[in-house]
C-alpha cells in the first residue's frame, strides 16, 4: 500500500470516486465523480433523499463495495483495489459499523455479541465496559429479541466501539427507532466523536441533524451538491426534530 | 396465478424442492423396486410350486439296515403303504419315488440324484426343452437343465451312470445308495462291483424341489458338479445284468394334501399311524431345504425393502417441513396481502398444500413406475446363479400404490403443519412481521462447562436448538447414511470372516474324502493310511429340547486335529471327551445351554438318545452336535466313518472314495457366492451417497440461508472468511458426529438382522472391524466436508451489501 502525504488531521479523502452498476446502455452511476475529505474526530452527516447514493458512499468507505474508479484514502492508504482479505483486515482494524436494523446475532446475548470482537481484533475494549458505556450493563445476559429497538441499537454501537476502530460508519442508525430513542442513540454517537475522538460518519435523510454535525455532505443523484463545515455544531439534544 | 407463484417459488428454492422430490422418489423407488423384486420371486416360486404340483410332505423310508436307508435289496414303501397314507384325512394324493445317488459318466465324477418316479404327478417336472415326462419310458431320462447346460449335453444325447457300493452316501436325508447284490457282502473293496447303465436324454427340466440346490459339502451350487435327473420306474436298471428289472424299492412318499389344510401336527400323527411308524423322516414343505432357503432369501429382501425406504421418507418429510416452514415465514407479508385482497383462506391453503402434494406425487409416481421395472433386474442375474426358476419377473402389488398414497398424504400433511397457523391469523396480524423467537438460557447455560465454551460453540448450540427440525434432519441423514455404509461393509466383512473362520480356523484339512457306504472297516483304514488322514462320521440328525425340534448335523470324531472348534470369539477351543458339545446357533435355536439335557436322533435310525450339553462352541456352516468316538460308542452307537480328512491335497482316484472335496476349491466357490452380495453392497453405498449429499447439501443450504445475514454482519465487522467457514463447518461436523455415533450400531444391527435370515445352518460372525469403521467415518465426514467446501465458496463471495439490506 502506497503511503501518500495528506493534509494534517485529514483521515478520509475521496478522489473522483465513481461507482457504476450494470453495463452498456443500462449503466447506473450510484456515485458519480465524488471528491471530499473528512478530518479525524469529526462528526459527519451525509444527507440526501432516498436513492441519492448515500449508502453506496458509506459502503465504499467501509470497504464493503468496490469503486469503479477513483481513489479512497483512509489514513493515507488507498483502499480501492485492495484484495478481499486485505479489505477484511481494513474493516477489522478501522471500521465500526452501525446498521439501521442493528444486525445483532440473535443467538448470542448482548454481552456475547460484543465479546465476539475478541475474535476479530487483537485488543478490543472490555465487553462489560462497552456495555456500561451505552448504559446497558444490566442487560448483558439478554438476547437481542429480549431488548427494545433502541437497546439493540445501543448494543450495536457498543459492539462497533468495542473493536476500537478509527471510525464509526452508521447507516440510518435511527431509521427504525422512534424519535426519542433515536435522539438517545444519536447523542451517544455524537459523544463518541466529542469525548472519544472517533470519526463518526452518519448517513441519514433527516435534515435536522445537519445542525449537530461538524461537517455536512449533501448528495443528490450520486453527486455532491454541497459540503458544509459547521463552525459551532449544536448538541443533538438541542436540535429541533 | 397461484400456480405460477408455486412454480416460481419452487424455482427459487429448487435445491430443497428437488431433494424433497428425490427423497420421495427414492423412498418409493426402493420400496416398490425391492418389493417388486421379492414379490416377483415369491410369485414365480409360488406359481412354479403350484404348476408342478409340489408335494406338501416328503416321507423318507428307513430300513432297519442303516442310517442311509434301503438299497437294491431293501424293502421300499409298498403300494399298500402308499394307499394307507392316501386314505388319511386331509391327504389328497400320494406317490412313490425312489431317490438315489449315481455318478455321472463325466469328468470329475459328478453326483446325480436320480428319481425313479411312479407317475411324476406330484412334484412334476417343468420341461424346459424336449418331451414331457413319460412314466413308461424305460430308456429315457429327464435331466436337470442347469447340469446339462454346465456339461454341454442336450436332448437326444446318451449319458451313462454308475451306481456302486461306494456312491455318495451321506447326502440329504433319504438319499440312498444302491448296493449291488453281488459282491457287497463281506467283499473286499477291490472286488466290489458297480452297476452301469445308459439312458437317452428326452428332456431338460427344472424341478420345484430344486429351486436351490447345493451339494452338502460345498457352500455354493456348482451346477457342473451335481445335478438331478428323473426316470420312469420302468427305467430302473436290472440289479444284475441279465436279470429282469424289478419294481424299484421306493424310498420316498410324496404326499399332496387335499386342500383342507389339516393342522400339520395332526396330519403327521395320522400319517405316522397309517405307516405304523415305519419311516425315517417326515418333512413338511416349509422344511424342504430348497423351499426353506428360498423363503429365507425372500424374507431377507423383504426386510431390506421395508427398512431402507423409511430413512428416505423421514428425510423427505423433514426437508418438506423445514423448507415449507421457512418459505411460509418468508412469505408472511405476501400471505397477509393475499388475505387482505380477499383471496379465500381455502385457496391460499390449497396453494401451500400443493407444494408438498405435487412434489410427493411426482416423486412417488416416478418411483412406482421406475422401481419395479429396473431394480429387480439388478438382483436377478446374481440370484439366478444360485436359484433356478422358470421365470424371473418382477411382480406388482397394490401396496406400492397404498404406500405411495400414504407418502403423498404425509407430505401434504406436513405442508399443512407448516402453514396452518399462519393462515388462521387475521390478515392484519399476518401483515405484521412475526415477533422474533425469544431465547431462553437453558439448563446447560448455567453450567461451568458452558461458560468455558467459545462464542462459536455457543452460537452453534443455540442455532441448533433454534432450528430443531433442521438439526434433526442433519442427524437422521448422517445416521441413515452411516447405517447404510456400515451395513454394506460389515456384510462384506461378515462374508470374509466366515471364509477365514471356516477355511483357516476351523477346517485345517485340505481334502475331505467322502467315503462310499458299506466299505469294510479294513478298507477305510487302508484309505486313511494312504492319505495319512483321520476318520470322521458326519450324519444328519435331529435334536430336541424344550419342545423344539431342530434338524442338525452330528459329527463324531476320533479327536481330530484337522477340525478345530472355536469359542464364541472364534478362537480355537477344546471340546470335552465325554458328553455332547453343541454349536452356539443350535443351542440358541433350542434354548439350551451348558448342563441342559437334549435328545438327539440320527436320520434313518429309530429311537432317540438323551444326553447333556457339556460345551457350547461356535461353528460357521455345520450347525449341530459333536462328540468323541469313545463317548458315542459308549452309548451303544456304531462309529461308521463317512469321510476321511487329510492335510494333503488328494487328487487321484481312490477306490471306495466317492468324491473328494478340496478346501482350496470350496474356498474359491465361496468367493463366487459373495460376488452376488456385492450388488447389494454397491446399492447400499450408492443410496448412502445420495442420501448424505442430499441431506448435507440441504442442511448447508438451509443454515447458510438462515445465517447469511449474520455471516454478512460478521464479515462487515472484519471477521475473516476462514473463521466463518469454520463456524459453518463445526456445526455440520457436530451433527455428523452425532449421526455417525448412532448410525454405527444401527448398521451393525441391520447386518445382524439380514444375516440372521440366511437360515439355521449358517452362523454368521457379525463383528465391527476397524477398517469398516474407518471407511464409514471417512464417508460420513468426507461427505460433510465436501458439501461444506461448496458453501465455503459462497462465504468468500458473500454479498455484504445485499445481505444486509433492510429486512422484508
């Protein structure tokens, strides 16, 4: 992997990234010639309507999808074109995913879901501490089906954080939650950025969240319509819903 | 429209549906195929028995003269005796016959069982070629077709025979030898005469009394070595050339019941009274060796045809259950939508039931159509090398349709079980996603052991308990497959063990010289000395104990070193000098053990002897009792050697020796016999392979589909593909291990059941050998690994984005 010098504090850089689906006349550009950068520890919101290409952008960043062209630098290394096993290593070391539908393993308890990170990274956070961090220490032995949606999402965040990754990538993390519970989850994610210095990237179509972000990337029809930096982002609790 | 939906659903879940179809097909294919096979045999035999008016009872005469009955000079059954039996209530017809052994004028001196028939209306001949039996034809002979074929003779050929004082004597009960009037009494062996005569072959025949025929000294029939022939009573040779021929001394009565089927015991008592007890053996049809052997064979096939399909049926039902439950659960919202749109409940129900119905219907229909038409022809060629039947044709039975219908109903019922609950809900409930199954911590999870398990093990255990039907299917599949493989190979082992046991442990002699009857003891001693051999007496006997009666062999030895008895572990053992030793199998059949009292009686002798069992030993092919000469003679019995054993290979003709059985040749004959077994073995292994692949593939497919989302999550989290493969593999290995552990004893049980049907004269050693265990192990785990290999490819290319899209 070639090391290129990047701007100070810059952790992520997309350079003219395109993701095409299909061939010939039926080519669909889900992400079309996108370039932007994100600094370390930022709380970033990617905003856009349904089908705009937000999730594709996130998947490309997370090493779950392959760019058709362009470069994606993470910590100075271009991840485009990495073989499968290197991408797996990349995801293990750098990426913590939070999904819309939590994707907890139904046959493992809350504690076990977090503890399985031991099998992925060498030095994960202690699973109990991670659970405490999301306020669910007393739910350790419960199975996902015994938890509410919000609780499941908090376990999912704890699981993502437990790997101690460089960044947290969250795809509509509150999409399946009511607004109150959603706010709790978002506060938690914001806290990860503010207090723990994690880079947090959230994909959402909830425009209100823009006020809480350090950086807002607006996307429409696969292209970036605007990248805004917020000088004084609000706390999630202050954002009107 | 719903039909279109069904077809597309089937297309989407084709692996599962193909395997349901395949299992339904295989279940019926084997059931109806093997069923058609044995029913065909049964029908052919029954038709053969009926067509030839096979006797119901054989009565063999016994002279006061000796164990082997009458000779030329002896008195046979008189016409008056036959008439007396004919008058007995329940008896329809009686016919007399003289049976005797002659040596055919061919290379290697084949033994032919000659029947001089009074009329040949009972147990009549089935003419394969040539003219029908003529009871007045003095110059003709009707020869066994199998013998004629093996010896290359045909209708119109003239063949010669000789009957001598030294002909095969210790053959089946009732066979007699012919003693030439001149020269036997006190005559030296060198002076004894043999009577020679020639007859013209009029016809080539099958006899229903010889569906199975094997010389007593070999395990397998060698049609060139022995045979049978029928002649008119008029063809009975003049005992001394120049003298007019007399009425043959008929030594056999053939009895046909009149169809009122009187109780067997009562008939025997009445006939006994009519003959005033002056006969040696009363043999019912079920006990005729040929009938008995063939009936056992059919039983064996019937059992296999009944047991094996059950495994396939279970798999079909379990696959149906797992597939339908999952499909219906996945289509929950669709069902709700259909309901909300106003589609009637009955229509939706019919739609889901039709999956099971049509798959099972087509599978079963194909099985019924193909099974009986193909499978029997796999068995018939090897079987026809043992058995002789006019026709080898499968038979159909209404059961094929009943069982098929039952299978279709069961599959449909399972579909109902899978979707019934969903259909009884209200449309609004159905449209809501189903609440996920709640997990509870079982008792196991409170143990220390559980805490030490890795998360992967915990996952697997909980996953198995979450999908019980799927797990059960996997275990049953591996269980069935292992049982089939173990059964196949242990049957093979059993055949080999029997051979080693018989020819390497028990029989230490190379040659067994069958002595002619009525040899002087000095001649026997000369023969014994000539080959440096040992004399034995081996005769047919009956043994009674606990109200049971068993035909068996009686062996009297001089303490020979050439026959080495074995214990139940097949290790050589010593028999006591005083008292009776009994074979384990006979002891079991009679329900006796050491110290128990038994009664025995030599065929052809009147009166029973009593004695107590001193030792139980194990012997492969000659079930019965044995004792030392000293003990035998102390009971007042006469030791009359029937054979001389020698460690040397005797190939030359020795005067007074009827035939020589060479161990090396019999052992080769045994290999030929086991050849036929291989058809069954291959069939079992093929079935096991199909079963394991289908089941394990299905299981893999199901667990993969169910865990796809979880796998994708773990992959996104950065877990390596190897670890994920290990997760799937370890589950499959656990099921394989459980199925295997249960399958091994089941396979051994199956083998023991199958060999137990080989009749009372064989004692098959059923032992589990390490190679068999290893082969079964390799088979079960190999298949498991193979199928897993296929799924590991899928994990590598798992579409993370697609798998993690929102749940529908």
